[in-house]
């Protein structure tokens, strides 16, 4: 499958996004940042972090996530999504993830992805 040597523990990035209506759940009486949307953004951040370093014709897919959604956020809030590689075991990658609103952590946990060939 090629060389994954460029993907190492300590590799990290943070991306900032402004929350939109599509990130909200509505069953709470007031639109509020939904946990499924947080999970999706975290998965995307982890995928994007390592994608440029992968061998040609490979990608990653998520297979496990453990997150705590600790505090609310609302439409228009700018959140930081931080992803950090903490373990590489062959094709399997473990990420530490954190979602922040200003100085406050609103979500945190771990996410596992594996490198797979892109079928064509």
C-alpha cells in the first residue's frame, strides 16, 4: 500500500469554521450545534489532516469515535476543530480531537481511521 512514513504522531492542525443552519438541530426549542454534526466535522478534519501525506490511490475511512459534547454553540459561532495524530499502527491511525469555542472546550475525544485503497 505504499509508505505511510510521513504520517507520524504529533502531526496536528486546527481549522476554524463558522457554524451555519446545517450544523444545528432543531428539537431543542432553539437551534443548537448538534452532536452528529460535531462528529462529522471532526471526522472531516482528521481525514483532511493526513490526506496530503498518504500514498497515491489511498484514502482514510473512520471506524471508531468516542466524543463528549460538553457545551452548546449556536449559528454564527466560530469554532476551532483540532485534530492530532497520537498513534500510527500500520494502516490504523488514532487521533485526539478537540472542538473549542473561544477558550472553552465544547467537545473532545478520540477518533480512529484506517488507510484503504481507493477503488476505481
